[in-house]
C-alpha cells in the first residue's frame, strides 16, 4: 500500500522542524503493520 499523497516528501523536513505533531497528519493504530522487505543498493 502506498501513501495517499496528502503530504509531499519535500514537506517532511518542515513538519519535523516545527515539532507540532498535528502537522504530520492522522495517527493510525499499528494493527497489521509489519516489515515486508529491506533492500540495500
């Protein structure tokens, strides 16, 4: 499943530097989340 595209990748540094959790979007429960793959290039 891919991201919904509501937050652009270039917006992430600003969200982190503002230190306001509400700017990062909705927090969802972790049920069913797991690491599927790790790929090194």
